[in-house]
C-alpha cells in the first residue's frame, strides 16, 4: 500500500469523525508532512506555542500533564487519531505529547488548517466531536479523582485501558501497552505502593494476570463488578 493511500484510509477512520470528504483528505496530504519519532521522544512540550496539529498514523502517544517536578499520564492515544483537540484557541499546548514507541504522525500547520476550515465550516463538526469526546474524558477523570478512592481509580483505569488498548486472547484481554506500577500510579494520581498493593489484590482474585509489564484482564465483567461493588459501598 502506498503511503498516500495509507494516510487516506487512516484519516477516514478517525473515531468521532464522520466520513471526511475526499477534498479535505486531499488538503491534509497536500499541506501535511509525515514525521517519525523514536520511542521516548517528545512531539511537543507543555506550554510550547501551538503551531501544529497532528494525525497519529502509527505508534502510541502519551498525553502528559506536567508540573515543575512531576508529570501525570492523562491518556494514551492509538492510531488513527487527531490531536491535540484543544488547539484552535491560539493558546499554548496545555500538555505534552510523548511517543512511547516508534511513531509516525502527519503534521499540519494550525493556521493553514484554520483558514481551510473557515471556507469549509461544516467540517468543524468533526473537530467539535473530537473536542467534546476529550472533554468527557477529562470530566470522567476529574470525577474519579475527586470522588473515587484508590481502588475505584485504578479499577476504572484498567477497565478503560482494556477497552481502548485491549486485544482479545483465548482466556483474557491483553492490554497492549506495557504498564508498570509506576505508569499506572502516574495515570491515577496514586502512590506506587498503593497501586502495587491493589494489583496484588486483583491478581489474587484472578481478575487480572500480570507478567512484568504485561497486564491481562481475565474477565472484564468480573472487573466491572469489582468496580461496581466498591462504588456501591462508597455510596452507603
């Protein structure tokens, strides 16, 4: 498959987009440039000037909320995807983007894309849906952080990862991202020791299987029930 054909297919399959017209895909191919990033290479940093937008073609991207002395993993993006959703307000990037494996993106100049959208306003609905989906993710994480205890936070994150990055196997769902206790702690704003303890509990209950950085969910329904039980007991 040619690179142009590959890009066309991937852009047309972006979740929350509804069959982008061919002339828009033509625009992306004509005005975009493909760039490759190695594992652990930053695509951009927090508070960099937001001059570009990106279509993820291959690999995985971590979206990181960074502070002076720490960073938290907001989410992990897999292809095909458009990011960052928050970019058309002409302010700096609100987070950092880090390639966690060999990654390939199509880069578009933000201002060039904005001028195109001004003359094709119906396409703004695709970007609005992507922004709305990202905002819902943020609300869900805020709710989990504000209202959920450590077990709820970690259980909900494992459930979400299994859905977004899971691969069905004979006896389980493999989360295809390598995950250490430190990674999960950063995703859930928890101490590493708490994460290790809760993972141990889930393994003893045979809800998950762990082999180094590989996590499998033995039964998604069992994990869902475990989360629900803790949510219900918290409300009593």
